């Protein structure tokens, strides 16, 4: 009787030990990014601008949604990796900046950087490419996990845009300040992208309307040859000052008022219409996304791409 009791205890003890071993194995084999982040406490507060809600989300999982929103999944993997490192850096920079009171960063590309949920991203992709696109983005983020860009020990303001049309812009020409690591650099191959060239047409009445909203004293006489004229260009070839009637606009202001994709534009008055032809897409400062893809196609890796657009920086973990 005692023997049977001993065997029962022994069997219970052995199965208990095995089950602990199995559980441990499962844990070590399947540590998700979320679990690592819980341990490392690497969470950020993301403000959803549409609802106003603030979500606490692991930094790396958050970056899947940023890369998915900011760069076409069809771009080269090295370009997506550069975007992942840049987005991680930009997030850290924003955390230090404390732009939003209750959040580290928001999901609006005009304010911070865009973010999209996996569900919403899937809805916009063709069904047969959803999984492979997502896996490519996950791989870009995971293979650069924790990496970010510093200058003199601090995360840089890793500004980026869609297409520089061959030459990036200095921040001083957009926002009035400069950063030592942001110079104007050239990239070849950007003309091959759909973001390279665009057009905007507005009628003379629309132009008057748009100008009056901003400048109530605005007048223009379209009979005069010089009623609209580009007065000055920046070194990068973008418009610095545009005269419209009795008002001088900065290129940046003109971009906003007339809804142009960049400040690299020319125009033509044709009958009742003003036709703007625009090159590039975005403010033009920092990393160009189409330029990154073009560099990746030329054989550059993500570190070389990053160092092409940001000068004298280091990539650290
Ligand atoms: Zn924001």
C-alpha cells in the first residue's frame, strides 16, 4: 500500500516537472515583440487624431503601422528598413519634444507621422498581396529592431518626405531653422516615380477667392503681364517668393494656399485658368522615400541610404 502511494506521488512529481519544462520551452520559443516590450517597458502613447483617444502601444508594433502608412510596400526592403529606422528615430525625437500633452506622438502625417492599423491597411491592399506585403514590413522593422539615428548622442529630428525631385531642401527654407545633419543632397532616379510630377489647375476666380481668405487686401489685374511672377528661388531650385497681384507669398505659403504638392513649381496663365506644374512631393527636407527606393535599387543598404540623407550621424541600438 505504501509502495502504491509512493508511485502515485512520484508520477505526480514527474508530470509536474515535465509540464513546467514544457511551459518554459513554449515561453522561450514564442516570445513575441509585445512580450519583449512589456519586459523592457518600451511603450509609447499614440494619439489617434480622428477619435482623440490615446493608445498605449509597444514601440516596435507601432512602427509596423507607421512603415505601412508611410511607404509603399512595393519599395525595396532596404528602403523599408531605412524608413523603419527613421520612423523609430523620429518617434524618440517626438517623445523628447513633448509636442502633445497626453501622448508621445500622433497619427497625423501633417503633425507627426502617419500610422495605420493592420486591419485598415489590409482593406486597402489587394487580397492576394496582403500577407506578403505585411510580412515585408514586419521584416523591415524586426531586422532593424531598436536601431535609431543619433547626432552628438541625441536622436535626430529625422524628417522625411515622399519625393525630392532630385534635390532635398534645407529646413531653414521651410520652417526657418536648421540642423547640422540636414544638408541639401542630390539623388538620381526619382523621376521614375508617380510622386515626381503633378499638376494643379485653378480658375482666376478661385485664385482670387483663395487669396482673399488669407489676405483681405488682395487685388490683382490679370491684364498686366507681371500680375503673377516668381521673384526668387532657393538654392535647391524651389520657389522662395511668388508675387501674386499686390501680395508677395513665400513658396511654402503658395504651396498651402493653392494646394500644391511641393514648392518646386512653375505656372502658366492660360485663358481663365492658372496651371501649376509641380515637381516632387512633400516639404523636401531629410530622407526622400522615392530617393531611398532608388538608392536601394542602385545597391545601397539601409545604413548607406540613411547616411546619404543625414550627415555625420551614427546608427545605434
Ligand atoms: Zn502630432
